[in-house]
C-alpha cells in the first residue's frame, strides 16, 4: 500500500522526517517496504501559458510555441498535437532536470532555437499505469489557470514523499489512509483529526429516484446507498487526480475518481451505478442463480454460480458484489443520475468468487480480509461531500440503509501482571490503558484487571494475548531491555530423525546425486504408467476433495512416479546424465473411505540415467547403509515387481529385515513415460533406515600385523548368488576375513553349461598376531569344504 505523506498529514500533524516516521511505524509493527521522493531530483519546471502556436515552417510534425513564463516569453518547439492557445502547461526551462536525470538546454530544430521543453507526465516521473489515458501520449495540460512562472512541481503534488507498506492480511483496517493515520497517531502519541463530513445542499427525495434496495442474502451484512442527480461527468480537478496518482491509482472521471479516493482514504470500496440504466430503478442483492451470466467492466462475460453474491436490478445481474461492476450500468459520459453503493459482504464468499474468476481488484482484496460494517455510511457520505465540493452533481436528500450486521461489542480482560511478565518490562497499569486508548479501545481498570472494549474495525483482536501484543508494540518492543535467560536451559539441536536424514543426504551428495523435492499430490494415471495391477496396494490412495486439478488429485503412495516424471523432464531438456534422490513422504490410508489420518511414511527414492548402471546404485546404497551403521546387508533377486526389469532388480535386506528394492526400470514403463535412456531406480524404506541405524562410531586401532591375501575360484550353478558365496566364506573365516573382493565371473568353453566360475580375492588379518601359513591353509580348506557342502561348488584348478 502506498501512503502519500501529504494525504496522511490531513489527519495527523507530522513533525518528523519521513525516515523517522517510517522507523517509528516499523517499531510498532507496520512493515515499511520503501520511501520514495516523488520529484526524484526534478528541478526548474514551472507553469507556462501558450500564447501562440503555429506549425514549424520546415517540419510537418513540429509546432512552434510562444510560451509565457510570467517574467519572459520563450520559444519552444514541440511535437505534441494536443495543445492549443491559452493552455497552461508544465515547462522545463533551460537548465532544468527531469526524471531520470535528463538535463534540458537550448536546441535548434530545423533552424528554430527551442529554449526549454513542454513536459508530459512521463517526463515528470509518473509511471504509465497511473497516467490518465487521455494525456498518456501528449503534453500535460493544467485544469485551470495557475500563477505563471510558479513551481509546477508543487501544483502537481510531486514535492512529497510516499511510504510503501506491506499490510498483513489480519490488519485490513490499515489498508487506508485514515487507518494508517490512526496507527501513526497511536505510535507517536499525536492527536488524530477525525473526518469531518457534511453536505451543505440537498434536493428532492431519494424515494422519488429509486424503488428501493432489497437484500435477499445473509451474506450482505449492510447496504447503504445515496443518490446524486444533475451529474456532470468530466475530468477531476488536478488535486484529486494527482492525489490518486501519488497513491498508485489512475484517474478516470470525476465520479469514479471520488469512489476510488474514498476507498483509499477510508478503506471502504464504493461503487457508482448509472441509475437510469437500472431496470425498475431498484437494487437487489442476492446469490446468483446457476448459469446466470454477466459482462464485467473489463469486457469479459462471466458465468455465475450459486456461491457468488451479485448486485442485480429488476431483470438481470449488474455487478459481482465486492469484486467488479457490470458493463451495462457503468458510469459513462451520458450519465446524469448516480446511485452510490457502500456495502459489506461476506469475506469468505468474496474470496471464493475472486479466486474462481481470477479477478483480484482493489475492492476484493479489501472485502476478502473483512471490513468494518460501520464504514459503509461514512464512506458514502464522504463521497457525496466530495462530489458536492468539486461540483460534479447535486446530492439527493435521504438515504437507504439495509443493516443486517449483528456484530456486538466485545470486551476482553487483560491481566497487567501477565502483560508485564510476557513483555519483559515494568509498564504501569495506567500506561497500558493509555496505549489501548490511543488505539481506540475503550479501556478501564476494574478490580486489578483491565477491561477493554474492542473497536469494530479490529476483528483480529480475539483474546488477552492480542491485547498484550497491542500494549507491547505501542510501548515499543525495541525499548525492552535485553536480559540474560534464567532457568534450566537446554541445547537446541535437530531431532534424531533429522540428524540421520542429514547424514544420508551428505552421503548421496558426496556420490554426485542431486537432491530433489516433488509434490505430494499426483495423478491417478501415474499408477497406470507404472504398470501397477488393479489390486496393487499402491492403488489404495486418498483422493482430494478440492484438488488443484486432475494431475494433483491424489495423495501419493509411492515416490517412484514422481522420480520418473522428473527424469522424463530432464531428458526432454537435453540433460545427458541425471543422478537424483528424494527423501519424501507417502501416505497410506488405514481404510477407504478415510476415517483417520493416513500413515505417513518416509521413503528414500533414487533415480539415475546416463553412464551409471545397476552396480553404481547398489554401491550407493551400500555406502548409505554403511554410513548409518547398518550391517549384514544382503541383496536378493526380485522378479515380481511390475515396474522393474524382472532379471535386473534386487531386494535389499539387513538381516531378515526388507529395506526396499532397486534395479532397472521395465522397458514398458520407460515407454509409458517416453524415456529413451535406461533408467535405474530405487525405493528404500527410510523409516527402517532410521530404526536400524547405529550412528555410534567406535575407534578401532590401526592393525599392527600384516594381512594375508588368498585367491579362490569355484564353479557353481548359475542360480547361486555371489552374496551367498561371500556369506559362506565369512562363516568359515574364523573371524579373520577383513575383506572380500569379487574380481571375476567366467562363463565359457572351460565351464559347463548352466555353470559359472566365480573368483574372489580374500584378505585375512588378525589384530592379535601374525597369521601363519598353517592357519591360513586350515581356513582355506574349511572354506572350500563349506562351499562344496552348501552350494555344490567345485574348486576350479
């Protein structure tokens, strides 16, 4: 929100610099984004009058103007086509500086010297989005006579600072000049000037102009309206236009500008209807009927639903309540009678309608946060006052006020001792009452407790904690003295599961993997693309009641689909190699339909394509389990998973505990995802990793005695797993096997069909003494015997 300080100064007497003002408001809880000086270093721009204007004798598209600057007459050449004799315009004289640091001096145009420049609003620093459309492409012309040679910057109100605030959703009362004036007065203890609204001349009777206001929905809390006749649509006076532009709003016409001015000033959105365009000359506020349509002011036809609140006349909708008016009843140059609307609508319904249509307007952004119903009358009366002041019409006597607001005053209790304890400083009871009173709470001390009546514009204040916060922020949390902590203190650290997660991430990143994060919601089609059968447990998923779309309509029961989608996107973008992992949640319902919260399980998902293969993924998992202190790993073939290649997939065990599976993705699944590369993926139960992890690291001294290495090659059936052979070697190693390395698997002429030769290099070491040849020979004989008995292995000579 933009806060022009001259406008703010109409309600509080500002006696400090903009920087001090911004700092003080920041301390009291208002977040300042920036402070901008509007003139931005502009110098020597004065008011001038065009005494003569004629075409340039040597250029068809240029004009030569004689401009009266009060003390002298200057010749200025311009290309603008919107000027005429007698116009008052801003003139940059020789030596002037314009927005962006542009310097102005004498220039010769086709033989005629030009001493200065006539200025457009863009050249004076106004952004395009706030400049009135009719002057966007030409020189700005003042609305009336101003002293010649006077500083034009002053009349354009560019000689002020604007503070931009970020207003949080819980403080809609601050989305206005008056609301921020109230905050400013409370923060600095200044006197607040209340709006003085009076209408001097009224004519006729409102009942002669309208057949009434009919509110047929409980979602309109209040509807206040007045009528203005003899309306003369035209440009607003300069002060009104520049005030709006400084606040970030483009001027349109006098009546529309007044409604925008009041919305910015008081925080209540208003709407003006052309009364002569209303069928039956009546207003009906109701819920829309399903299928009704309305063309809004932006020229778009919108189909309405029963949750939308609409403003209608006797025959059709004329506006979407709280969001945008209809095209058929908008203010035009031919409008002569106006009905002003000041209403209060259900914030929930306005938010839903605004989101549904993608219409985010100044009005909807205020209504959806909740507005004080008492503002309706004040805002409409203020608009009538301004219309009368600028001579845009005559206010008709009388008003129509349909008030369905049932909000009662709320009185909260504040314990002063509790406030002092939480704030951390000694604030007297009367001082607390003073702070609350400055914020327009009605507060008094009663039996040692402070009773505070909450003002109607502070819906965010709901309990004692909120009152304590109000006291603390006006006192100034920055004034609270820092003190050492007392009591039993604990050391803050990550919980155990997060520490384990960080360890796994460090290992994966050290191996070259990139961490990824994907959505918890997936499409039900993902399970088809993974080739999962209809009775697969993964298909027992939870559907969302209000999804963002079909692609995000179920809570995932597997991370494999997310990883496949990610690999597909990277391959399509020309990435040659991807190593990715994710630690995320899957959601397993206890029953369908859902009666309790689902079981949320942590899963480690791995996805690889490029130069890496099955064995790289296997080694990666061995590194992860090893770093987590999980031993006794075993890998068994897995041929039953429909998403993986039946001959190139393994299940991971720690002892008898299944930890997950990994392998090459099935070609049919790759085709479903339109992936050309071979993909290797893994799905590991991360909760199991945390449960079995043994993060304690025990020191083991460096060996004093040498190691002995022996090689062994055995011929076994093709069905015998290498891991099973390694287990047998360790079982017969008498605790002296330090390492086993598989260095050869041979199939060929020297080996029978359905047989393979497997060769290992075995490292033996003792920490108690040097191993003798007799010990090693005994172990080797026992190992060979064990392999023969358990796996029908034959020593290869």
